[in-house]
C-alpha cells in the first residue's frame, strides 16, 4: 500500500511541476508578445527613441527570464529568441518600420512555438 501512495504522490508532484512550467511559459509568451506589439505601434507612430528604449528593456527582461526558462526548455529555442531580441534595438534605431515589423513577427512566431512545444499535446508526449 505504501508503494501505491508513493507512486501517486510522485505523479501528483510531476503534474504540479508540469502545470507550473506550462503556466510560466504561457504567461511569459503572452507578456513578451504584448510588449513587442507596443514596440511595433511605437514604430508606426514614429516614436523611434521610445521604441528603442522599450526594445532594450524587453531584451534586459528576457535575459532574466531566459535564465529561468533554460532550466526546463530546449536551449536552442531560448537562444534563437535571444539572438533576435539582441538585434531588435538596432532595427529600431535604423527607423525602418518594415524591418522592425518583420523582425517582431519572427520573434512572436518563435515565442508561440516555444509555448506550443510545452503544451501537453499527443505529438509532444510521444
């Protein structure tokens, strides 16, 4: 009977950890996507310096978040997003709205795929 209780406790703990991971990734994906949309809107309204400051702030926050996400996600995904975020301030300084918009869309796609890779779909489990 003790073995069954231990097994149930381990399954519950694993489920709790997975739930926390999914929540963390989903909430981070949502918040960074919202921030990137703000950068895009600032570029459209020709507020280039504000867009640059916000993109640098996003990068600074992402570096902190990436340290946390590296614990349980593929490093390649995190590194790819980091590489794109590092170049975002330079794109905003160039004042090329089209390039910034395309770059932001690429980052948003990567954030979405990061989230999708962690959700408990059958193809992720198998």
